């Protein structure tokens, strides 16, 4: 969480061997705009309609930052420890459309296949269980997103079938893990 040390506020939530996961801020808008306009994000997660840095700042403040304030968790920015390079998002989300907290992740394509998503998602899953005391975490994926489904299985979630979320027209794959 936020820790004050000598007047400095740290937004770091988790640290792994190669990554730092931290709260997003409005200053991350350019990176988030780039990530959310990647063809893979639009295909597998959906077009959020973000086209400007200012729109993205507001999206971060009204989405991730609001969720941190309400629940203590949300989607964290993933940075490489070496050089503090932002590479993606990973975290826990409390959606109105799901009973349980779910885990989500997305990385820029240049960072796929290097184990970063597994490293981040494993840390977030453990954090949800240990720090927040969650007894169950779920996940949803686009039916065509085999890579995300495989990662969810690799971190221990089990596929339970297809569900259609409220106000959605397409069914999604549903996964869960109970602790």
C-alpha cells in the first residue's frame, strides 16, 4: 500500500525478482493509452475509447485510483526493476458484474513470452490471498484468448465454463481458484 517514509510516498505494492508492481497515477497516462490501444488489448479486452492523454488520465483517476481508494487494490502498473520501464498492468478488480474479485493482466506485445505475466500474476494472486484474505479469486477471458487462459491455469485457476456478464452480448470463459 502507500507507505510514507521521510515525507516520500511509495506507490509500490509488490516486488518480484524482475518486476515492481505499483499503483497507477495520472502520470502513467501515456503508457496506459499506448497499452489500451494495442490491437491485442482491443481484440481480447475491448476498446475503452481512449484516444488522448487527458481522457486516459481521467480513466486512471476514475478507475484504478478510485478502486484503490474503495477496495485497497486494483490494476497495478508493472515495471521492470531494471530501468523502471513500464510493460503492462496486472491486479485485482472488483467488478459490479462479478460476485468475486477477479485477476486481470495485459502486457505490451514486446514483453510476451518472457515469463513476466506469470511472475506478476502469481504475485498478485498470493497478495490477494495473504494480504486481503480473499478465499476465492476468479477470472474471465475472451474465448479466443488461449494465452491468457493458459496463464490462468498455470497460476492455479480452473476453468468452469462460459458465462455472459450483465449488459454483454458475448459469453466469456470463466475461471476460479479457492484457497
